[in-house]
C-alpha cells in the first residue's frame, strides 16, 4: 500500500477495519461510528483520522464527511431500495401471470368464466395488485376479455380458430423436428426426451388411464415438445410456436383424458418422432410430427361438443360463469 500524507507529521497508510461498530479516536474525541468498511489514516501512535465512512451512526461522526458525499451515499441507498422493490414486484407479476396463463391453457379456468381479482388473489396467496396487472397482460395476449362494469372473463375460441392454431403448430414443430434431426441431439436433451417416453410408456401401459396420471402426462407432453424446439436451435421458431400454443384446447398443455387408445396413439407418435430425430432422418421426423399434430386436431374436432360441455361445467372459486350478453 503506498504511503500517504495526512494532516499530521508522520507517514500515514490506509488500513481496513472490521464491519462492526467501534470507537475511533480523533482529535476532537471519541465518537462511535457504525460502518460496513472503514478506511482510516494511521498517523502517530494514539491518533487516527477518519478518511471514509459510508454510514455514521451519529451526526458528529458524519461531520467528517463532505455534504456532497453524504447526499450521494443517501441517494445511492434510496436508489438501491427502490430497485429491489421494483425487481420484487416484477418477479411477483411474472409469476402470477405465468400461473394464471397456464391455468387457462390447461382448462383450470374455463372458457367464458369470469375471473375476479379478489378470488384469484386468495387462491394464489398474493395481493390484488399483481393479479390485476396479470389480467391486463392476458387481455393484451388475447386470452382474457374485459368489459366495463362486467370485469374479466376467459375468452372463448371457436373450433375454426383452434384448428388454425393446430395447423400452424404442425408446420412449425415439423420444421423444429427436421432441424433437430439434421443438427443432432445434445446429450442432455436426448436424455430428457427418453425420460419423457418412459413416462408415456408407464402411463399408457395399463388397460385404463389413472386420473392421477393426467397432470403427469400433461407436463411430460409439454417437456417433450419444448425439448425438440430447443434442439432445433432456432429461438424465433420457439417463440412462434409458443404463440400458437397460447390458446386453450390448442395448447400442448391440453390432453384429452379418459380414452386410453387416444393417449396411447399420441405416445406411440412420440416414440416414432424421437426415433427419426436420433437417426438423423430430417424429412421423416418433420412429417411424423406434422401427422402427430394433425391427428390431435382431428381428435379435438371429433370431440368438440363434449369438450365445450366440460369447459362450461361448474366453475372454480375464481371463475364465475359470466360473459358478454
């Protein structure tokens, strides 16, 4: 450490002090200073002059700092507090928006059902502020509708709109499969996809589907399709597919449950798609994925009235049946 000249006649050097309150001897007497890091000027024995203190516990100690430095430190402290507050609020808003979006896409909140801020905040154990902001965000995304004096409700989509979304998904996810096959699967994604197939095999192995496996299969289905999108190496492609998925019933989170044969065919399609990708057969992988999503759209079309009937069943706490007159 280079030597410095202080106000005294002796050579001075910068020394660091522990981060706990202590008394410092100054020419004007002993003063208690509470700081995170103290830099003092070591002068003659028994004499120390305070060179820098981010925070002083009493006004007398603070007198050793110039006013502009104190104001700057107070401003930085206030700025850090505000930044932490805004970051926490943004994180809460993102979490509430994601949870609400997933619930709508998964059919937890059904088409046409009213969404109230009070009930949603109770269900999500949060304040009404992030819930209201999340609902406004979902209005912008087209999943929720709003009307004055009526509030928010889940948007209903027509069969034609749903089938159009499946058509887009088929083209885009088929392209993702082709790119993944041509690029080759990274080890971690290959392992994830194999794990997805293991789950699908277990769930569909019995003569009947277990109600407790519905959510498990849904999560697996999302992971399987997302892993292929990641393997494609095209981030824009991933974004476009996610937009197509942000529609109830057309989403990859939506899996019709109850008919074991339908779910088994979906699982078998996953097996064939992964086989083509691992063999580097880009065209085959693309066609298999497009056929897989086309078959899913056909199932939706064939069961549309039953799907709507279930969608309009008894509402949950946060979703009270209400819509435009």
